[in-house]
């Protein structure tokens, strides 16, 4: 029950970020996504931001500007912006 409550709270908090622009540092690439985190989040602790690995190569350790396009309970999905 506690985990479901935490999941719901996390989803509600993440949903507020849809459409927002963020600065993201890339940590790694997995499958079809680059995995990053906001400049305020800690690796392996806070949520991850997934960016489709199409069109442009992103480099680990570099910052990129993104817009959040969708979310789930523990991750956010984003697209690159200029």
C-alpha cells in the first residue's frame, strides 16, 4: 500500500512537468534511448529522463536542453530543444 501511494505521488509530481524545458546531463545509452537526469537529480537515486536516440548523437557527461513530453511514475520522456 505504501509503495502504491508513493508511485501515485511520484506520477502526480512528474505530470506537472509535462511541457517544461529542463537541462539534462546524459548518463548512458540503453537500447533506443539516452538516459539522463536533470541538473538537480542524483544518479541512481532520482528519476531518469529518457530521450529517443534518433537523429542526433548525445554524449555522456554533457548537458542538453529538453522538453518533457510524457511521464510515468518513475521516469520522464523528453525531446531535444534548441
